[in-house]
C-alpha cells in the first residue's frame, strides 16, 4: 500500500533524504524511527505529496503521488505533529467540511463522525470554535477528521504530541483495530515505546538513509542487543554514524 522507490530530496547541497526504498503492505503497522534531522519528516512529506522529490517515486495504493495525486490522496490520511485546522470553524463544521472534500454524503458523515467523536471524547467541544481549543483537543479533531473517510493508508508524524495518556491509549487502540481490518499505518515518532508496543516492523533512519528495517526481534539480532528497543536503537544509530564517518575518511 505504501511504496517508496529510490526516493531522494535535496535542498541545495544538503541531501535530506538519500535513496530511500520501502514497501509497507496492506494492514501493517510500520514505525519510522530516527534521531533529529534523520530525514523522517521530509520522507513523509514526499509520501503525502506536500513536497516534490528530487528523484524517485512514492506510491499510495499503487497510485503515484506526483502523477496521480487525486487518486493517491483519496486513499490517504495524514496527521502532522502540528496539524492545520480552520480556527474559525467548530469541530462539527470542520468534520462536515472534511467529509465533503472526500465526496461523502451527509448521512455517512454523520454516522462515522458520531462514533469517532464519542470515542475521542469530543462531544463537549463540537460547537466551540477551534481557535479556543487546547492543542491536545485540536490533535483529536485532526485525528477524527483524518479517519472520517476510512482511509486505506494512515500516515502520522509524532501522533502523541499533546495527547494525554488516556487519549494516547484510545489512539493506539484505534490504530491497531484499523490495521487489523486492513488499514496500512505508518507512524514517525521519537517515542520508542510506540514502536515497541505497536509496530509490526520498524525502520530506523540516519543521515537521510533508511539504515535498517525489520521486526523488533530482527533488529535486536542485527544490533547484538537483547533488551529494550532503546538499546537496539542506540546501538544501530551509533553503528550507522561510525560507518559513515569511516567511509568519509576512506574517501
């Protein structure tokens, strides 16, 4: 459902993403990890069509994000760490607007919104303007609006930012339920606990490259660690940094 093929993004002399290839199949929960400036968010922005790659291809459900953007976006939902919402609308108005963008009829919008709004405890805020809501509440509105059209692929960048422990749990349970039903989930995060608990596979980016991909056990074997994911992550990113430094000196 997600295909990245030799994806590259340059900003002048800076290569932010360097030859990244990845396939995430239907129903998989994939966690993308990496230190700051590893290229995670840039990769996601290319995948979601927000920026154009310098080279390579990104596909959603078989549709090229650049050449078939409407078909790709119909099947996609994306929630960034700080989502954009229309501040002067109420959550009720924003959900209706979002549903109409995806050509949903009003009864379908109402039915799907009702279940999600109750699940994420948004009923008390439906008639308040979005500009008066807390960051965590805005995040919940963005998540509900993203799920409204029942996307085939859901991409989230730091999804737990601003969420309290209760709603973080609600989001985790919702993502796992949707993945079990066939939705492909890609989450970029610094919170290793999310990957440890939720991910079917994990990818670790370092210096613009996808350094390693595998299950938790496969990553532990590759890193030579046997403890928590934090140890595995630190071992693999340190190894990648040392490898790059040695390669530069050799060159």
